């Protein structure tokens, strides 16, 4: 006997064991983690998300809002630096998944590449992406957000 197909209602109600809880971080929480990354160290959005999820006691932190808030933090830091502020968020140390440099950060890839190289990292181009070589060896993993 053939297996009966699920109805659309059954498919809609099937949670697929998706996470039961999701943290939506505040922009300042993302910025606070980015600020903690010291010279020579790197972090990816995934490490930021993991720290935020742990802080809020959830399964995951929202990838979309975390990425948007990192982008906002980067531009706020650039704005502050342009106004003469000395201590700003080192946004160039925050990478996309897989060690990719974020082309949407201030100054684009060229500026971030220069800042990362100045701190001892090597950035290579792989297709359209710019990746930090062996970024995993220098990952900063915060204990919580």
C-alpha cells in the first residue's frame, strides 16, 4: 500500500523540530561583542549569534538581525572615527560565515583588507569572495553576549 501524502494542513503544522526559541538581539548587544574582539583576533557572525543565544537562554539568535546590527555597528564606528573619536568598534574583525570579509562594511573590501593585513592576517580572493586565510586559528569565542 502506498504511503498517503500529507495534507497541506499537516505540512503547515509539522514543526520539523525547529528551534523552539529564538533570540532577537538589540543593536548594542551585537556592538558590545564586536568591541571585545582584540587586535589579532577575529569573530564571525555565527560566533556572535552563539554568544547571544547563550546569553538569552535560547537555541539560536536571529541571523538576519544580527547581521544587520553588525552592519549598523560598523557604520556607527566609521562615523565616530570620522568625527575624531579614538576608541571605536573594530568592525573589520567581524567576518561573515566562512571567514569572508564583509563588502558592505565602510570602505568595502579594500579598506578591511588593509586593516586586517595591518593586524597580521592574510586576505585572499576566491572567486568574488575575499577570505581571511586560516581565520579559524584566530577566532574569538565570547562566553556570552
